[in-house]
C-alpha cells in the first residue's frame, strides 16, 4: 500500500507540473513574426475546455489572410503617442493598412492601451484592457474593467480555463493555454518558449490562427534596450557613440570589412567619443555586446 500511495503522489505531482503557466518574459515577445490565417472550416474543437485538451485542426482548411508581428513601439509610426507602451502587435489583413495594438507588458500583467491604430476604427483605452495576469495558472481568473475614450466602462472576467495541444497547418504546439473572456471572446496563447496569441476569436464565428516564427525573438527588444547610435557617419576624427543607460558597461569592438579587429573597449556612459583619426579610410562595423545581447552599426572613415 505504501508503494501505491507514493506512486499516486508521484502521478499527482507530475500532473501539476504538466499544467503550463503563462509567465512574464522580459523580451516582451518582441521579434516574433507570424503569418495570419483565417480558419475556414469547423471550429468546434475550440469549444473544448479543461486539462490536456487536444485542439486538432488536421485537414481543416485555412485561408492566408496577412501577417501578425510583435514589435518595439519605437519602430512603429504611432509609437511616440503611447509612451507607456513597451510592446506593439502589428497586424495586416489583405490590402488593409497596418493595424497596431499598443500594450504595456509589465511584471504583474499585460494590458492593451490602444487597438486598431492606423485603421478607420481606432480605440484608445482610457482604462486599459487587461489581457493577462502574471503568473497565470490553470483555473486562475481576474475581474477587470476597460473603457474606451468614446464609451462607457465595460466589466469583464478573463479565465484560464483550458490547456493542451494545438495541431494545425502541419504544426503541433504543446502547452497552449486558452483564456476565455466573459462577456466576450477567447484567446489562445503559447506558453513556451514565450507567450504569443496563437488563436484569436474575432467574433462568434470567426477565428484566426497566427503561425509564429520564434527565431527572431529578442532581436528587436535588444535594439530597443541598447539603443545604439553612431555619428557623424562618415567621420574623419571622432565617432560619437550613444546608447541607453542599460548599455553602460557594454564592451565594443571595431572591425574592418575583412573582420579584423582595429579597436576595442568598454562604454562608460551613455555618450562616448571615440578617436578614430588613426584608422585607415574605409568601411567598418562597431559591435556592442552586453551579456547575451549583441548589436552592431556600420560606419565609414573618410
């Protein structure tokens, strides 16, 4: 009996660890690119809730509908208008203009500040639309209120009511999480390698699938975090290097077109002037490294 009891405890422990949790990620999922599809068939499978669900769309036709990317707001046309946003969802469907959603991804939660920006139907949230809590575990829920600049407050509840495997378009995604909204529509997120809205319920009958490419994750966030700039370019005497406060203490190297190192050092402040008068005329690259983050800029010596 003792062995059976221990075995039962082990099974219970394994089941608990199998429940995926949506965690805060300092990358903010920036750099993920996606191909947008319309699910053009039965979506009955998406009604399933509970643990260890299999949402199987094998053989269900999809219509190519556009793109869905997660970007740094600084790289978008309206980013300066949303200084509290640190993440942006950019979607384009067909020949429609880009549709930007600006969000604040904070250690405690993820919430939308504005959506539909760039379209004919923009919405600014004067009370932000809360999308996720961190960490978010199976059967967790929260009540919240959102309000647009043109409407009355809307009360709602979001609940993590299912997790499992999504099979679609020849791909299999494990540890997918369903977040329902009452009243409203559900979202399905990946939880690994980071969060990403992989299925979006647009209305009662319409669901989109965002097929993610995770290979670009962190690329844009590194650009935004370190914010490297070099000037004047071209230059003959001094090369000014400016970075964000986060990049102070980064090491740099300057290489020529053959990859040969001609200079190196450490940046001690947000603005540094490098004497490059002794370097021969030609094209060079300044590469900045801090921990696992690395970015570079090309410049020309006159």
